[in-house]
């Protein structure tokens, strides 16, 4: 009785008949992730760099209030003949507000702070407050100098557009110090609020970029799945429409059979997959099939093929009632070679 032949060659792990080969969607997903990551890192570095000296800026802006009060005390102490240096305090006030406004090094204060490198102010409101503070410091120190030199403080031209009705020189100086302290406090609050606002904006931007990146990746992933389904449907239509017999074997037995194989054997696909294919193989060829599946690698099987007789056994009394030749070879890249089918009567 003639029987079919199954020519086994290859490794089931190498056969991926429905795997996608399109690399464009994958490359697009990687590019999107790289772009969003680069933007996120750049914005983080920019925001962090802008907020790097905020602590020093707030510290210097806050100490201006104390220095204004100290200047008034130094002037009064010096008028009474006690040791004091209001000119030193006035110099620190002027240098500090200049550094806050235009950037530079804010001088150290004896017994208090060290000198600090400050960036220039960038906010419109912040710069306006610092300019007003600089004008008030000018009027305060000018009033203090006139008081020490016994000049009439009423003749001093005020540059900050303040309106002071008091005639007493000391009272005028104290009012100017209170105004300077108040504007310095407002400037410090504005600087701190700007820093907090920048951090909040950075967090919001990071969230937006994360959501945008996720949506872009989902869209590209959907495109990849769609392309894969189209390729799978195209390949499946070619396989199911063909009369060729295609099968793949590995260490676990049969891992794939075409519809023409199950039709030839007269059984369902689940009955053939795994070790189930062995029961359709002639007893004399089962050992050869098992050896080829267990020990054959790509290089060994590409060099030699194993001929195995297979057919539909047990459907009718007697021996094999259908026979066929199933030939399948797999190269190193998992491509399918052409298979031929011949049916013979039992």
C-alpha cells in the first residue's frame, strides 16, 4: 500500500508565519519616545537652572528690611557719639538691590550672610518693585547723610514719588525706612511666588508631555497592530486558499499545520498539533520524526531532510485510507519554502 511522505526540515521556533515584518511603526514609536524624552529633559534643565539661585535671591531680598532698620539705628547712634557705621550699611543696601535687579554678587554682611552670586531679575513686576526699592534706598541714605551733616532734610528731592508730611528729620528718615522695608518685603514675596509658579508650570508641562506621548504611542501602536493584522490576513488567505501541505515541527511536536493538511487527514487542527501528529505517522517512521523534532537544529535540518510516511489512519477498517506528501523546510530567517501535495488512493 502506498503511503504519503512527510519531509521534516527545520525548527518550529524559527517558523513565525504570521509575524509582522514592518519596522516603520516600531521606529516611529521609538522616535516619538525619544523626542518627548528630549523635550522633557530640556525643559526640566531649563526650569531647574532658572530656579537654582532662588534661595539666595530670596535671602538677599529679605535681608534688605533688616538693613534698612539697621541704617536708621546706625545714624541715630552716630549722632549720639556712639560707634556705628551707617555708610557701610548704606553701601550694602545699594549693592544688594543692584545685584537683585541686574545680577551680580551681593556683598556679605558682617556677622550675618556671605556674599552671593545672583541672576538678574526677569519678571516685570519683580523688576518694578526692585527699581522702586532702589529709589527709596537712595532717598533714605540721602536723608540720613543730610541728618548727620546737619543739613535741612526738607530740601532733599525725593525720587520714589513718596509724599511725606512730617517735618521732623528723624521722623522723616524713619518713615523712609518703613517704606523701604515694606517694598523690600513685597519684592521678596514676588520672587518666592515666581519660583513656586515656575515649579508648578514645570509639573504641569511634564504631565501634558506624558499624556501627549502616551496618546501618540497608543496611536502608533494601533497602527502597528492594524498593519500586522493586514499582513496576517493576507498570509492566511494565501495559505488557506492553497492546496499545498504546510507543517512545522519542533521539540514539542507539530506546532503549525495548514488547512490543507487537516483536510487531507480528515481531522481538526487541535488533534494534529503537539504530539498528536505522531498518531497519523506510519509506525516505522515515528522514531525518525521524533528524532528529527528533538535533535534537529536549523543547520542540521537544512542540510538533510527526513522522509516520513503519513496518512489518515483509523477512519475506516484496515490500514491507511488517505496518503499525502507534506514537505516543509525552514531557513535561518523563518521563511516558508514551497510545499507540494499529492493524494493517492489506498
